[in-house]
C-alpha cells in the first residue's frame, strides 16, 4: 500500500477512533502529547485491524511513532517484509527459490 494511503488510514483512526484531530504527518505526536499509553495501544490495535498487519512489538521503537509520517513508513516497511516471506510465512524467500518461481 502506498505511504499516502497508509497516512490516510492513520488519520482516519486518529479522527474516528481516538477522537483526535490528526496532526500534519510530520508533527511529533509524542512531544505534542497527543497520545497517552492507552491511545498508543489503541492506535496499534486499530492499525493491525485496518491493515491486516501484525506489529512485532519486540522490535518496535518509540521513535517509529513520533509522527504519522514515521508510522506510515514503518507500516510500508513491515508490509514489504511480509510480502517477502515464503508461502508458509516462515521467512524470506531465497534467491534460488525466487528464480525457480520465476520471480
């Protein structure tokens, strides 16, 4: 999904679920104190539900959530990683397998 579409989804979550007017994509939402810990958990849950994406909590960094733009970039990166997994979701498809599949 293109980053602009992901930003639109996040802005909709801010507006409809969190009842917060979405800031500009580059506004630091942590410094602006727009989200508390419950708001952040709700945001993560809603992103997973809307985009069908599992967020790997153990590898997330606070800095990835400083702005809507950074969140969108993280999601685009995670989606790209998901698409790079093999059919069972066990890991990246090897170069040999990609060649055999004609990809």
